């Protein structure tokens, strides 16, 4: 029986945590954070975090109109940032919440021209 190799994604999670905090503090736009997101990483926590940022961007109009929604979403994003800042995995219920969107991930292969163009096209159409 082969042992499953465990990979430590804590450094990448901490990097993403900083992106989340920069977005929450207004130092960075969500789109910039998405561009700086780690590429080609199979970590389910980071994939869910990617989608959380996408949803934050998509909800911009709602956030402007509904202060309570904005505050609740900010708390949710802050919780994700804290968890990532500790290098920990997100709880399974949060990961499961974003599984339906995994096929829509904009995290493309950034190593060749085709991948870069695909990422740019998806980003602009997001």
C-alpha cells in the first residue's frame, strides 16, 4: 500500500491571507488580489479562497446598497483570512460551499502564452 504524500500549503495560505487583508483594508482591489493569487495549486482551501474573492467582487453592487450584507461578508472574509494566516485548512463546510464553482476557476496555467491569454480572457469576462 502506497502512502499518500502530504503537502504543506501553509506558506501559500499565509500569502493569500495577506491578499485578503489588503482587500479588506482597501489597500488592494479584489481584481489585483486575484491576479496575485498563487497559480497551479491543487489545495482545496486555496481553491475555495479564490472563489470567496470572486464572490466578493461579484457582490460589489449588493455591498454598496446593503450595509448589513457588507458587514457580514467582511466578517466571513476576515474569518477566511485569519484561518489562512494561521496556515490552516478552511473548514470542510466552507470548502464544500464552493465546490460547484470549481469548474469555473479562473486560475489558469500561467506558464505558456495560451494559458496567459485564457486567464486574461476569463478575467475580463468575469
